[in-house]
């Protein structure tokens, strides 16, 4: 019965998100799948964490549109999430929600689930709010080097604070829900893991993520094979197979690793 209710709830939310243009068709299908597993196997507390990430990230992606309009050429995709983005951000969380079927009420499964969402939430908040930083960001691999806003691997004070806030929001919910026996420790672990995952995402973006160059606009971009102007982009660095969706997946996975290590310590 819970799985059926989870499926219906996920279907409704995916449909509404599609109508609101937060998801495209493939993204809506992927959201229905991940939502069914998380809502149906995890339950209400798990659903709240997922919805918090999805709703806040969707709202932030629409905020400050004028400031971010010039940065669209930097990113591989827009605010309408496709299946790759949904699984990239929610794939790790979905795995641990499914794992709850075999290890019900195990605190480490809940913490791992929350940590993965804290990481992708932190990364999304950093990306969406980092544009408000008055000064250009600096490369995470070389803090003395300034780069254009929206550059993969760039970090800023406001972006980092936004990342911490986004992670802490999930940390607070993780500590408050699901009958957590040690809420303070859960909050600290999840928040730390989320921030660490976000910074790891930036590190991958500045080192091994596939990046391209538009010869016409003379701009570095994630877009491939065509830039916003229609010109074919040229690979300049990083692993061609490591796109932004896989980087986001790695962000969530790294958050889990940090949370589990911190929990053992």
C-alpha cells in the first residue's frame, strides 16, 4: 500500500513539475521512478527531504533570472531538468532509499540518504546563489586565479555560504525526522558531508570534468556538441565521458562517503 501511495504521489509531483516546466518529459519520467522508490520504500520523512531539495532547487533556478541570463552559455543544460539531471542529483539517494527495504530503520542508511541530498542541495544552492557574489569567483585549484562567473571549478564567498546553508537545511530536517536518536550528531555529520560533497563537485569541475570551447564566441563552456550560438564546440580539457550529470552523481556519492566515515569516527 505504501509503495502504491508513493507511486501516486511521485506521479502527481512529476506531472506538476512538468507543467511548471521544472522538468522535461524524460525528467518527469525519471522523477516518477525515483520518487516512487523514495516515497514508497522510505516513507514520509524520506519524501520530505527529497521534496525540500527539489522545491528549493527549482525555485532558486528561476530566481535572479536577469543576473544569470548571461551565464546560460556556460552550462550544459537549462532549468528544465532531464532524466540525466534527475538521476545525477537523486540517483544516490534513491539507492539508499531502496536499501532501506533490506535494512529498515538502520540509522546509517538514513544518514547516507540525507548526506547525498545535502551534497546535491549544497551544490545547487552554491551554483544558483554564487552569481550574487560581487567579485568574480576563484578557481578551487588556485585561489589566486579569478575566473568568469559560472566557470566550472570556480568558488566564491557567497557561493560557499549558500552551499553551507543548503546543506544545513537538509541537516536540520535529517536530525528532526525519522526518530533520529542523536539529532546533534546527525545534523553535524550531514551538514559537513553536504558541504564536502559540494566542494568535491567544484574540484571535479575544475580538473577532470569535460570542458569545451566555442571558437565563435571565444568562451569556455560545458555545452556540447553545439554552443548557444550554434557553433560546434571543441574539447579542451577533462575526461570526455565525465559530464555535469556524472559530476553531480559523484557529488552525492562523496557526501555519503564523508558521512559514513564521520559516523564511524
